C-alpha cells in the first residue's frame, strides 16, 4: 500500500514538472527542472526494483545531460523567444500516441503478481542457473555482467559518448557572432626578443 502511494506521488510530481517545463520560458530554470525530473524518474525506478535503470537515469539524465544543457546555455540566450500560435497537428499526434500507449498497458499482467510470465518462467531460470553458470551469488550483478553483458556494454558506450560530447562542447571556443556570448580579449605575452624589438611608447619609461 505504501509503495503504491509512493509510486502515485512520484508520477504526479513528474506530470507537474513536465507541464511546468513546457510552459516556462527561462531556459536555465527548465534545465534545472529537467535534472529534478531525472532524479524523480530514478527514484521511481528504484522503488520499482529496477536498480540498473535507476543508476543509468541518475548518471546520464541528472548528471551528464544537465552538464550538457548548462554548457549549451552558455552559448545561447537564457530566455526562450515566445512563438505565436499552436501546432494542432503535433498536439493531435501526441494525444493519439499517448492514448495508444495507455491502451497497450491494459493487456499487461498485474505488477508483482505471482503468475506473471517473469515470475513463472524467467525468474526461476536465473535463480536456479545463475550461481552454477557464473559462480556469482548476486543474481542482479550476474545478469548485468554476463547474461546482459552486451546491453551493459552499450550503456557504457552511451555514457562515454555523452561525456565526450560534453567535453567537446566545453572545449569549443565561442564565436563572436553567437547571441548571448561575450568574448573577452585575450592578452598574449610577448617574448623577450619581441619586447626588445618593439619601439618605446611615448609617456612610458622603459625598465633598466
């Protein structure tokens, strides 16, 4: 009962955050809300006993993606320019897609029921064969590291690619014509030979 209340509360917060993100014009605040949305999604996955998905969501969604958003905001204006009118076609497509997804969930078995296929067929197989096959007492670690090793490797590549993208974005020097970017003049130090070759400036005394 308590877990169901927690799930419903997290889902309500996610819906409220999603609506707020769509309506807000402050891009910095929207980026922070995206990070909170990812953290709440990670908490929801953790409550549903999906630890690996929760860890990935927290690392990529709340961590690397937030850094990428903040790095992008350093190159653009902070506030979104309002656009007039509404895209009715996009709204209709979203509503139809959402209705189809909700309709598809009606055929799913009840979560946590003892007669679910995952409980009857998949679960007993891993319980009986994980330790004899892998020698690892932790079934979750065995599934992630061995049975689902290719999927885990793909997740590692996604995290690594996201980290490279953030590093590449932070390494790019902003162009002077980019909106919202103020470029400071860079003072270059002269070598001793160049300093000796330059003529003295009027009104300034040269050091001995």
